[in-house]
C-alpha cells in the first residue's frame, strides 16, 4: 500500500513537471541581443515635426537597430534621413532609401492606374539622395490583386528588375504571382508576409516557388502566441527557411513611433525562441546581405 501510494505520488509529481517544464523553458529563453535591421520603416510627413530626425535615430539606437529601409510619403522624409550624415553616423544607423509611390494619401488607392507615378519614380531615381542612389521601390499597396495586372504595376516591376531595385509590396498572395509574372527575377519583400492572414502553408509554397521573395514580419497574424512567444507553426517555418525573412517596424502612423522601442523589444523576445544562428539571420544578416551592408 505504501509502495502504491509512493508510486502515485511520483507519477503526480512527474505529471506536474511535464506540464510546467515547457512554460519554464519558454520563460527562461533569453532575448536576442544582436543587431536589428528594420526592413519596413516610414518617415511620413506627419511624423517630421513631432519626431525630428534626432529623436527617431535615438529610438533606433536605443533599440539596437543598425540599418533601416526608409520609405516615406512623400519621399522628402526619406531624403531628409539620407541627408543627415553626421546624425546617422553618430547613431550607427545606415539608411537604405526606397522610392515610395505616394505623393499624398490619394495615391494609395489610385497609383496603379496613374501613369504619372512612373514619371515620378523615374525622376526620383535620376536625382537620387545625398546618401547615394535609391535601392528599391515601395512600399505600395494593392487592395485588389487584379490591379497587379495593370500597366503601372507591370512597368515598375520590370524597372525594378532591370535596375536591380528591391520592391516592398503590401499585397495578397494572388498578387505575388501576378507581380512575379511581370518580372520573374525581381527581388520582392512581401510586407507582413501576406495580408488578412494568408495561410502559413501558402506562404511556404510561394517562398519555394520564388527564390527572390522574402517575407517581412510586422503585423503578421499568428506569428506569436498570446504571451508574445513564437507560435509553433511559425517557429517551424522560420527554422526551415531562415534566409527568407526580415523584421520591420511599419511606422505608418505616429503611434508606431511612440511604441518603436517596444516593437523592437517584442521582436527580440520571440527571436530568442529560435536557435542563435537563425535569430541572427532574420534579425540582421538577411537585410544586410540584400543591400550589401557590413556586419556591425
């Protein structure tokens, strides 16, 4: 009877330990501490006064962000960041400038049917920035994937392919196929790795189909669990394809600047759930390799 009770007690303890050990391991996972590449950052016109350049660079520096893809509405914000050489050098932040397609908010909905957008992009590319040439196009939005078949989207994708520019696109999975049909060798960053929660197996399928497609992970549904830790399906995908993902802040509204350091801390937390080499690739190496940056 004593042996039976003792055995039951041992089984009970073992059951409790089995239940809590995954939680303990998750809680003890150390946050990633290396450099970050913010591959989706906006410095839009409404941010310029409340968040001057010294302020936004300070937020990046405190967050360990060492490079950013800058794209802004209008492009003046990106050019201002690129021109602030001394400030960016002091902060240790490299600005990678993109031409955004939006001169104003109206362009969000109509750029794909406006031939003057192509003219504006060509003008910006010819002028460049004080930090050098633009390295990409976007972010642009396609709320209806059928518009990816239009002449403006086709011309810009082909332009990006011809000039070796990276495209940042906020589109659904159907539009990914359409955009690559115009320019099969273009390099494309898929903002949020799909909108409206494109199923993770569809994401995997598209990454296998298009070797130059990369997924950016801001606002990605299902990426983390309620506790901010990486979900099991995404842990599997990121571990299987670590060379295909980037992180980004998507400071599309001023509130995202208020929360910038928390956003980067949240990335560091779930990056800590991955093997160290995988975390480093997603956090920094992939972005640095895409634009030829040196390790910090």
